[in-house]
């Protein structure tokens, strides 16, 4: 009997196997859920300068205060073209980095290495450690407190290009003279079909390095309107306008000149021919002639 019982125990028993499997079966677990994706919060701010040492400290202080408050990790890259203020600019940046512990660096170009706002901005973008890149002026006409808002559409992947615009509800300019408003409106109207932005000439804009890469072989860094150049050459879509207040210059002197106005017209012709080849040539020429006529009346 004992031998028979032992053999029975060793023999396969389907019922017992099912019971054993059931005993060892673990309670099913829920499939892993995708962790909540937070908004990317790293941003590189590029500021081209030419004899703007009087504004750098205030700009950096206000910028890092604003970005810290918004929960953004920010680096500030100053690209300085050689001027009488270059050494002072270097000293101020060094002090802000060592004493204030700001994430700030400077690239100072000699005249032989290059000059011009647009090429300075592109150089700064190439030095940026973050994918999201923002450009703003050094003269405090672009309020540093507006940086988080201008960057937000790009950071949240709601736009490939965002513009700090004076021409949308909530935006505006300081007490400009009537002739300056007329010139600005005319120049904006000429560029509007190219970009769809209400402020295509704005130098306060944000995009991504990978978007910039789409037009790296065609971008022409002439004049001051590098934002417009990038919007068109890189075929940025969608473009989002963000309201800003455009303030009066605090210190230093404006770099805008008659030469820059001519370069702007040349840039428009090039961009129209690129985006709307032959059919638009006559319209571009007509618009440029009209603007030149208006400028001749005002000056």
C-alpha cells in the first residue's frame, strides 16, 4: 500500500498541476503608465552687443530673476562685436559669472572675425547648449521679464517659432513719434506676406536649433532682421505671436541707420524671390519704391 501510494504521488495528475499553477499564479499587475511629461525648461538666450556695456548688468539681473521665477533653466550668451566698450562688457560678464554665479558667457569678436547683428545672433545660436534658443536686444527695449512668455509656445511644442510682437492685443510701443510709427507700419506691411507674423521685423524671437538647421545653407545674415530671415528660410510653421511692450532705449545709442534700411529692402527682395519666385517680383519692386518714396518725404 505504501509503495502504491508513493507511485500515485509521483504519477502526473492534471488536476493537481492546475491547482499548483493556480496557487503560484500572481495577481495581475496594471501595465506601467507613461510618466507625466513636464514642459521642457531649458533655454539659451542670445544677446548680440556692440558697445552696450551700460545695459548688460541690468539685463542679466532681470533676465535670471524672471526665468528663475518661471522655473526655467537659462543660459545667457553675449556675442560682442569689437568696440570701445568691449573690455568693459567682458569685465561685467566676468563679474556676473564669478560673483553673482549667473550662467553667462561672452564671445567677443574682433573686426577680422566678423561683424553685424545677424551673424552675431547665428554665432550665438551655434554656441548654445540647449535646443530652445531665444534672441533679444541688449538695450532693454525688449523687457527681460517677457522672456518666459515669448519662449513658452516653443517650449510647449505649440509653435516652431514665436515672436515678441508689438502689434497684437496686450502689446505696444513706448511714446514713438508719428513718423516712426508710419515707417514701422509700412515696413511691417511689406514683410507680412512672407511670415504671417504681425511683427515680422521683431528681434525678440524664439525657435529651436533643429528648426534652424533646416535653413542653415540658405540663411543670409545681412542687416538686422535675422528673425524674418529664419522664419522664411527655415519655413517655420506654426508661428506664434506673443504680446510684448517695446520700451524706449535706456542707455547707449541706437545702431539703426539708413544703411540698415537699404539692407532691409534688399533682404525683402531676396526673400520674396525665394518664397514667391517670378510672380511676386513686380509687387516687391513696387512696394520698395513706395517705401523709399515715403522715407524721402520724411527725411
